[in-house]
């Protein structure tokens, strides 16, 4: 049985100014996203290392092969200054390879980078070129696992994600026709507001497309998010299950370089407080009571 043995560093923050801008991404009808200027490029990184060379540090307290986690932090931050690419995916591929090349006793590395977005602030009615607002809404994440093999370094896993996307559609959603028995208290609803939390991930057929060196093959999280909101608007959804399936199909239709789109969704639909407001369309709602329902789904090219 294989042993679990690894260690690493979390909460590694690094910010770079005036990095190479991301331009030339493929345009899609669901999104106005055309690139990023990368004037402020922020990352929140977690790194994890593994290899048999680290076993004595656990069993004997022998630290002779240990790379201090503080050194890991410094390695990541300083390499952000050496990075010539444009994307979080490209950076973690670059710095993971640099780790394994610099420390030959490391057998594998996993790295996750959450991009910390900064939006241009308004100055004199126009977007500022110097002042930026730190956004705390949706999160863009990238993950890579790289291993050392006899023939060289290999990427064993890679994916990108848009996390904590929160969308509400105020009407034209339904949930009817489900099993009703002695345990059912939920009423059917043919026109409900629907509030969903979405984590969406995607994988490329060609890993090189993930890193943004060829921007026309790169899929930006902003575009995936905009597809999700567009499909939500267009589809009279009978369930969250059908909604995320429709979003996944649309993403794969727009981006043939992708092989799979995965979803983790939550139903956070509000509870009704006031059913009718005199003379006006609308109701009053409050936060939903716990627990909440969730769904998981992978959509592949076989679904097209």
C-alpha cells in the first residue's frame, strides 16, 4: 500500500505589477472579455512536495533533505519576477518545473494558484491606469501536478476553475414532477427564483493550450462565467441539474480545445417571507434555511 507523505506551504501571496498583458483570446458571443492588462497580477499559492527522500525527516527527524517551507515561499515569490507569461496556469507550470529542476530529490509537486483580481478604479469618470480595486467576488484557480519520471518531467494532472460564482435568476425557473411520498414536504413550484453557487472546472485536450502562450487557444475563467450567466438567462430551467448540463454543453461548443467541464453546484434559493406585494410584481425573501442541496456533474464531448 502506498504511503501518504508530503509537506508544503500555504497562503503564499505574491503580487507583480506591469506583467505581460493577456491579449488575443478567442471572442465568443456570450462574453465581452477580450483580455487582461495584468497591471496588477496577484496570486494566492499553495504548494505541496513529495518523495521518498523526505521519509527520514518523518521517521528519524533527519532534515538533511528538507526544503524549508519558508524557502518554498521565497522560491515562488522570486520566480514570479522571472516569469515571462501571462496567466496563472502558465506561472504554476513554470515554477513547478523550476522546483523539480532545482531540487532533484523531489519526486512530485502539486501547486494551486488562486488569482487575486484587481479591477481598475474610476478616476475622473474613466478607468484609472494607476488605481485598482481589490475584487473579492468570484475566484479563478489553476492546479497542476508534475512528476519526475525516467524520461523527464511530466504533467500528470492539470485543470482550471472558476469558483464561488453566485447567480440568481428572479423568475422563470421551476421544480416540479419529483417523487412525492410520506417524506415530502417541499411544494412544487413552477415559477421560482433560483439562487445557485457554482464551482466550474475545465480540462484541455492539449495541455499546452492551458498556459496561455497561444492566447487564441486559452479559455479565460471570465468567459466560462459569462457563458454560465447567459445560459441561465436563456433557459427556463426545470432543475439545477439540467441548468449545469446546459452550461457544460455550451462551454464545450464554444471551446473545442476542451475535453471536460465539471460542476459543483449548490441550491441557495431564498425562503419566501412576503408572498404578494400590492400593486407590484415581486416578493420578499430571506436567506435559505440549512441544510442545502448540492449537485456534481462532469460534461464531456460525448454529450455534444
